[in-house]
C-alpha cells in the first residue's frame, strides 16, 4: 500500500488522522508519517485498513465467496482456511489460504497475490494505484 492509497483510504473511511490512529492502535505521528511517505506502512496496518474498508457499507458489490469466484474444486476448497471459517469474502484477511496451490509464506507474498484477485480488488479498486 502506498502513502497515497493510505490517505485515500482514510478519506473513504471519513476519518481524521487522529480518529484513524485510534482505529489502528497507533500514534497520530505514525499515521501522519504513513501519509507523507516517511514511514513504510506495516503489514498489520495495511491489513486493518482493508478490513475497515471491507466493512464500509457498499464497499463490496459482489457477495460471492472466493471459492465461487475462483471455481475451486472441492478438494482444494475443503483444505482452505477460508472455507473452514466460512470467510470467502475475507479470504485475503486469513493467512494460510491456498489460492495458488500452496499457502503464501509471508503477508507480503500473500497480499501480492490477493491484490490481483477479484475478491480484494473490490476493496482496493477504490484506492487507485
């Protein structure tokens, strides 16, 4: 997530920097630094931003689960944590999903795959590039 996307997300959430700092359990100075590009946005903050955006009314237009969108075969679907926890609309939030055959080894690797997927694109498309 870029600093511009972070600032756009804050505006989409209709939050001040101070309000967002409370939601992210971080300092106001950190939020300011993320928006200015002085600090890299940590994975847990990026993940929380996507979560908050996904819960904003009207953010997700397609109400289909990831296994439906991706046409997962039963053996793949039942081995996936997204299926186990019935989180097909928030599969990007759960570590260990097996979208490309094996679980990603890190958040950075996982989110790179997820950003190309229709499930997360519904949320991130609002942020620009």
